[in-house]
């Protein structure tokens, strides 16, 4: 892990890639190697994205005026909002396809929406910003695993591998934007540190619980809730080999360092292959 000062390296250009992943095409319900449990783990995440990303956009937009004269950060915020809006659009299409194939998507989306409504109603903007920053760290950690290890999406339908790689690429590109807004908006370092450290455990528990609850619900709806071998395979893949959830642990712990910044984990290298490819596709090649 390379130590860098508390700013994003200048070589992190953000750029939106407006790609239609053709979620209306025939795609098998269990698109990840034909495996119900593995597929539903990703599908559960997808159900959380549209509402979640709308909330990220709202929160960051709320603080846009407080970032002062930093033109680079202002540009990054603009691209962050554009990228998240496109992710939201594509995951809405992804989720509609799932629903048309019979998955109980609307019911789970309502749970996410009610959590967001609760946060909007009862939490102050600063708490919502802290939650956004924590969730962006979560998505960046998982995105890094997806880009780094081809085994995570081995056997996936090509359109589904594409949408996950595209999303993971852009989550990595903009992984520091909400954090930099948080730093600019809350001037007192101690307040910032305490706020993000207190928020992270809550966010981790709530997010992980919801993810596994949705996965269980989708698998049960497929009639595979008692398929022990299927569950063991999912747990083995996520925690052992390739084990993305286990490999995320050092990066999760790094969050609690007082001088933490997302780009201290410099993973530009894992983005390059996907960047070239999706840049080509968004400029008319695909
Ligand atoms: Fe996103
Ligand atoms: Fe994001």
C-alpha cells in the first residue's frame, strides 16, 4: 500500500461513459456461471444501487457550494454526479430485466427506498455525507476486487460481466470524490475523523445485513433456499477463493487511520485495461 498525501493524485481523470449494456437482450436469470447463489449475491447489490446512487448524488450536490475555489474538485464532483446517474440508469434496466424474469425486485426496492426516506427525514446532511463517504469506500473496495481478479466474474454472461466491470471501473475512478468533498466541507480534522470512524461500523453492519438479506430472499424465491451446497459455494467464493470479501479487510481497516485517503491505495494499474476498452465503447465503438 503506497502512502500518499491527503489529496487525489492529479493523474485520476474522471470521465463518464454513456454505454447501453442492452439489458433487454436475452440473458439467463442465473447469469453467473449458471449458479443461482453467486448470481443473486450480485443481483442483491444491483437492487440497492439506483436508490443508493441517487442519495449519493443528492448528498454531494448539497455540499457542492462548500468546496471553495478548488476547480479540480468542482470538475470531479460534476463527473461524479454524471457517472452515478448513468450507473443508476443502467442498474434500473438491469433490475427491470430481473423483475421480468420473476424476481421479487419491487418488494426489495421498497425496503431500500424506505431506508432512504428515513435518512432524508431524520438525519442531518452531514450524517448523510458521512454515510455516502463510507459507502463509496465500500463500493471502491469491492470494485477493486472485481477489476483485479477475473475469477470474481468467471463464467458470467458477457453483457453482465461488462456492466459490472464498467461500474467497477468508474467507482474506482471516483473513489475519492465524496471523501474530498467531506474534507472540504468539514474543516475540523478531529470532527471529520470521529464522524467517519463512528459512521463506518454502522454503515458496514447495515449494508452487509441488507445485502445478505436480499441475497437470501432472492435465492429462496428461486426455490433454492435449502440448497446447502449452493450456499457453501457462495461463501467459499466470497470469503476464500478468490475471497473478495476477505481481501477487502485490510482496506476496511485502513479507513480508521487518522491520515487515511482513498488514493493511498493506488490501484490505477487495475483500471487501465478496462479504461481503454470502455473508452473505446463509449466513443462509438460498442
Ligand atoms: Fe456507481
Ligand atoms: Fe460511487
